[in-house]
C-alpha cells in the first residue's frame, strides 16, 4: 500500500495528506485487487495504526457492498476466511481494538451475512459462535455483529434510492428473517441467555449490550422464546442492579411493545407489574436516579398504552368481560402514572404523557365516570397545571436548547389539557377559575411563574373549549359568565404592570385572544389601550415585548373596529413618535425595528379608514401620516445619489425601502379602489407614487430599491386601479434596464397582474413592451453559466417559468393580438420557445404552462380563419410536441406535476381535433404516426 497516502488517514494530518488519502481510497475502490491487500493486512495484523485498520475495513465494505458478484468463488471464500481469522485474533490480542474499528468490522460481517446467508454461508452464526465461545472480547464482537445484522434487516432509518430497491430489500429481508427463525433463532436466544447468566454480575458492559440485542430482536422473533419464566425472572433481577436496570427497562419495554393477542398481552403486562411492584419499583422517590426513572417512565407508558390497545380491541370484538378486567388493570396503574407525570424532571413526565392522553380518551368514551375516575381526571388536571409552570432556571433573555425543550414539553401538556376539556369541560373551567382567581387576588406578592401560568391557563381555555368565531361570551351562560369574570379580573387587577416579560406577554396575548370580551364590556378598552401604548407594551424595556406587542396591538385595533372611534386621534398622537423613519446616520436607537413599525403603520391606516370621520378628515389624517415619509424619502434619495461608501449606500437604500414599505402597509386598510375613493385618499397615494418612482432610475442599490417600489405598485394596482396606468410605462422601462434573472422574475408578476386586471385597456402598452421584455428575458437565459452552479441553474428555471406564466396570462386574458402584432419572425420565435418549453426542459411545471398556452393558441388561431401558416405550425410542431414530451426519459408519471402536464398535453390534442376536425385524424393516421414507425394495427 501507498504508505505516504496512508499518513493522511490520521485526523491530525495536514490538508494535503488528507486529500491524498481520500484520492487513494477512491483509487482502491476502483482497483480490481486492492481489497486483497487490505484483507491480508487485516488477517495478518500488518498495521498497528487504528486509522489504517479502519481504512482496510472500509475498502472491504465497499467490495462486499458494490462489487461482490464480480469475485470468484475462491475470492469470496478468502473474504470469509479473512473475517474469521481477524475475529480469532481479537481474543488473543493484548489490547482490544478501538470501538470504532469493532463497529466497522461488525458492519462488514453484517453485509456479508445479508449477501451469503441464504446461499453460501448458512452456518454464519454457528461459525462465529464456535470461534468466540464465551470469551468476553469474542462475545463483544458477536453482540455487535447481531446489532449490525438487525440494523440491515429491520432498520427503518435506511434511505432507499428508489421504490424498486426498497421492495427488493424488503423481500430479501423477509426471506432472511424467515430463514433465521427456522434455522438459528432458538440457538441465538440460548446463547443470549448463557451470556446474561455468565456476565450479569461481573461484566455490566457485556450484559447491557446483550440486553440491547434482546430488545432489538424481540420485535421480530417468536415472543415465547423471551417472554418466559427464566428470561423474565433474569430481566426483573436486573431491574434492581443499578448498572443494568436502564437497559433491562428498555428490554422489557420492547417485550411489552410486541404485538400479540389482547388477553395474552394483558396477562403479560399484569405479571410484570406484580413483580415490579413487589420489588418496590412503584413507589417513586423524587431523589431517585433520574436517568433510570426516565427509562422506567417510558416502560410504564408502554405498559399503559399496551393495556389500552388491548381494551380497544376487546371492546371492538365484544368481549366485555375481558375488557372490564383490562380496564381495571389500567385503572390500577393511574396512581403510578400520576407520580411520574408530576415528577419535577420534565423528561420523566414527558415519557408518560402518551399513556395519560390515551387514558383520558378511554374516559371520554365511557357513558358515566365513577368517583375514582373523576378524582383521576382532577389529579391529572392539577398535575398539568403544575407542570406548565416555568422553573427558576428558564432564561427568557437568551433562550437555548433547554428552553426550546420546555416549550415543546408545554405543547404536549396543552394536548393533555385539550383532552381533559373533552372529558370534563365543567371541571376544567372550574379548576382554571379557582387557580386564576386565587393567583390574581395576590399577584403583587406571587412569583412570576405562578402569575404567568394562571393567565396562560385562561389563554389555553380558548382552544380547549372551542367556539365558532371566538364567541366565548354568548351561548352557554355558565361558561360565558366564568370567562367574562376572569377577563374582567385580568384587565382590572393591574397585573399588566407585573415586572416580568413572561407575564406581560401573556397578558397581551390573552387580551387579543378574547377580543370579543370588549364588545360585551367596552368600558375596559381605554385601560387596555393605555397598557399597549405605555411602558407595559410598545415602550417596554424589553425589545422582545415591544416587538410582539406591535403585532398584537395591530390585531387588537383591527378586531375592535368601530369601537375604536372615540380614541382614534389620541392613539394616532401617541404612536406618532414610534413611526419615525430612523435614517442611518443619527445613531439613534429606535424603540421598534422596521418590521415592527410595519404593524404600527398598518394600525394607523386601519384607524383612519375604519373611523366615522368625513372623507375630508380622513384625507387630512392620511396625508399627515404619509407626508413625513415622502419628505424623508426625497432627502434620503439625494443622499444616496451622492454616497461613496458602499455600507452607507446599503444603509440608505434600506431606509428608503422601509419608507416605501410603510406607505404600502398603510394601504392594507383598503380592500379596493372603492374604499380609497370614499376616504378621499387617492390623491395622497398618487403623490406617494410620484415620490417613489424616481428611485427606479437610481443606479445604486438597484435590487433593494426596485423590490420596494415593485411591491408598492402591486398594492396601488389594487387600491387605485386605472389611475396607476399612466405611471406603468416609464416604471417598466426603468425596471428592464440592466436587470438580472431575479429582477425579471419579480417584475413579470407585476406585468401579469396588470394584464389580468386591465386586459384590453393595457393592450397598446403590452404591444410596445412585449419584445423589449422578451429580449431582456432571452438575454439572461442565454448567459453562459458554470456547469455546477446550481443556484444559477435554478434562477434560470424560475425565470423560464415566469416567462411562460407571462405568455399564459397574455393569451388567457384574450389578448393574443399582443403576440400576433409582433411581426412574423418574432411570433415564430415566441412559438418555438413554447414548443421547446413543452418538450425539451425536464420541468413539469413549465411544461404544463406551455401546453396551456398551446391549447389556447390553437383555440384562438387554429380555425380556418386563423393567421396564415398557423395550421402548418400545428401539424409540424404542436402535434409532435404532444407525443414527444411524454416519451422523454425525464417525463416521470410518478410525479404529480408531470401528471398535470400530461393532462394539459391531452387537452391540447383534443383542442386541435376540435378545431381541425377529420383532417387532424387523417394527418395522424397517414403521416405522423407512420413516421414514428407505429404499427398500422395500433394506429387504427
């Protein structure tokens, strides 16, 4: 072997050596006999370096996995012998091999097993067992090989390259497992028992490995081989040995999880429980080893869910006596479940939630609950309320992995709460009300987490006790009264001033969720508005609170609609300073980010538009809102034109973009032109348009500026309709100057919007800009790109799609004359690009669009009075496209988009037949299909 290249296998080697080692590995993989050198090196222990040994196994692995069938019988025998020789050496070496080498060796053994067990090596396991006997190092390798074999046969995480390979492997694996069950599983199980018996007191590592093997194989071997007295007693013995009990727990979990007859399953679980209980494992101590308790919780969860699955099956089959026995067994585990659910460690608690959830599902199906069951429901409810509470360590300012895990755990608890509401809504409402009222009476002296969870529970009731359209305060009187009382307490208690971000945020979230409360008791609106507007909300010290409040405030104002009338001018005055456009140079740190300011501008727009003021007053207020933006915009644009430094240019361009974005956002209060006219605001927005459009001719930071103005134009087409049209030609001209793929891709939807909305009104404009737009598109598409540049390829694909979408909009809006009037040569060029899109590019989304365009053109031009030469084009190009596209290798009918493309392709052929009649059939029969060498009987 190339000793120099091997130096690069060491992780500490420098990059050049590592590169050389990689190249050498690739070279050996292709080589015919390199594997033999590696096999010899392993069999004769030539190298002592771990990385070289690992490397040799990798070369062998590649040979067995991809090139095994190329080897002769003798060579295959050599590989088998090499592995057995290596295995024998393991028991004699003074030092055991590193774990990563043992694992890789086990993988190679497993690959060889999969390849040879059914044909050349039926004694695979017996050969290995005869070598290792009970030697600890040998046993270690034997157990690793068993785990690797299970991973090959059962592992559900394997990614398959295709469906065919998946089915082939599934069939092969089934055959292997069946053969193993017949030929060797009883012997393997016997060997596991011997290993456990031999090593349980003196080698915990091997014992745990063996338990892991038993747990893995239980899922697909005959359960009676394991679920019998000698095995179970041994496993239960391990449950009281500290170093073994976690693995024993997992092993028992797998046994309980195995599918079996419901009555047998109940018996098995009950017998396990009796022994575990008499061993004292059912009394949970908070001080116990949490790692073990997390596994134990998973085991109890498995037992509980197994019993519930049995109960469900027994009910379905009508065996009420056995179902009742199983239900009693389930009820007997509830006390233990509750101990685990309430445990202060969230992992332990989280592991039992499945059992808890399924138990509540059973109770939901029972016609009446016993007193004990009601007590259980209440206990679960109290546990959920307690566990929802944040702990002292939760870091609100810098949330990391632990915090994310708690948020996920809270989501699981929410599911439990929702399920509790289905079992007993009255009890849930009463419990939440009790906790809420007790906490809020003394909120000043209560810890933040308890106040937060009290408000959180009120918030969660909205989803747990669902109603349509948030009508929580009508209908069921008891519920409406309870929620109304709690909301009144929330907004009058002063808790919004609590000095903790979690409480503040929960207050605002809840107020917005129950906005319908303010229709019933509008007298509380001023107090809540003040909370939003002062240091508790938009002016809070925490940026996180300010940001979330900006969004919630916008929702609150929208939901109150006309009820905001008395407060409009006051609110507008109070938020004025929050809407200042902060230019980059003043170093002033604004309270809100530009994203948050968008919500404030939208809120201001909504307040003005929904007010009961006259149109004149609305116009004045809207002008007051937008004029500062326009003035700042002009000043900043001049500064940008003169700026030299690129960072400063970027900062100014961003600020200009924000100004346009804010103006766009105020228009969201309008639904259409009608409302803009009624509010007398058309003129203000036209002024904005005239202010913003010059930015399109700015040569600096084009992408940012164009994107903002484009978005504004989209909004104005909706709000001002045809009043925008005079501005479109010059805007388009600027946007088409030196543009890139992304610019065009974003510009085309604007033209599509105009085309679809104004149709023939914009026909002259479209005819004028049609070819300039196409030239710009073709220019970008023809730019050479590097072969491996995937992002450039994707951009071109998206642009191509946009181009075809544009043609579809033009033809679909009844304006085919826009294309027809471009001169014969241009029309032909356009048509050929559509044919190319339908056939040549493996992009089903574009292909579908192209066929829609073709069938539309055939419908419009394909008759006897169509443009000269079009009928010829139909037969020479469109008909062949309909046959050639589906025949392409890349046309994959397993893909949903491709099926849609095929459907449009069929519609195109149908349209040709409709427009051309029998002549079309005649052409297919006599000319086109014979030219494809289709047999005459198929043609007929």
